[in-house]
């Protein structure tokens, strides 16, 4: 995002903090002014502050998984390469939820083949919506770090529930993928995000299983 869109707000917030240090008791009007600045800063951080800040209508860069390759032990890297576009499961931290994002994970086997996994929406059955659909763990592979196979879900249960937090390891010729799976969520509540609201119609918090797949 363009920093100029939030520059004055940042300066005003710094000035407000200078006048109202921790332990002080700002007047009701000062408090409201500080909260208004906080709301503007949070909106900018979330990409909701309008142009020229982050917005799908103002950028040509889609959400995507990128890789860069180094052939000299990490001293230099090549140009970033797009592996695939992604509809990420992005959930912020709140009183009722924990931060979650696509969390890419990579492993390399003894032949030099790379395996890359992440969580994405848009590929689940039956809920394949790219915005509100269930997250699925997908895997793609590459022999050279340049050409990648089409990402495919590693497990496609015909039931609701997100798959999150993939972690890949490769050892002794075996590829192991571990991830969180909500298909057997005892709360019986399946929504766009995993949120533990305290309400009479929600007697249980969400439960999650750790599942593993091996190849």
C-alpha cells in the first residue's frame, strides 16, 4: 500500500501518544480522538482504508504463492516465480479467534524434488467458494524449482470443515504431511472462519483433529 495514505494519521497518532502517555487520564474528547486514530490505523493494516491502499480493484498482483531459488547457498536469490494463485484462509486474532493464514510449507527429497503445501479455499467439495468455502491443503511438486505441477488437495472428504496449518517433512524416502482438520468438529458449527462465539445456541467450543498423510 502507498504509505502516503496513512502518513498523516501516523503522525497524528504519535502526537496523541506524546500528549497522553501511559498512566495519564485523557479527557473524554481526547480519548475519542485517540480511538478514532486507532480505527484508521487498523483499517489501513487490514487493507480496508480505500485507495490507494490495498484493494483488489487497485492492484494487478493477485494473492499467490511465490518461490525464489538460490544456487550459491543463500548468498543471492533469483527473481520471484509465481507457483500458483491462492484464495487464502486469512483469519485475524480476536477475543474469539486465533490468527490463521495459508502457512506454506516445503520439503525436498533425496532426489532433489521439492514439495510445497499450503491451505487455500476454492477447491473443497462440496463448498468450493473461493471466498467463503472450506480450506483445503494442497500440494505441488517441482524437479527444478521453476516448473511446478498443478496444486491438488491431498484429502477431499465430502463433509464440511477446514484444513489448516500444513507441515511437510521428508525422510528415508517418505513424505509426511501433518495438518489440522475440522471435519469432525464436535461443535457442529461450520462457517467461513473458526470463531468461538459465546452464545446460547453454541454450547461447545470448536474441536480440531491433527491428521497425517504419507507418500
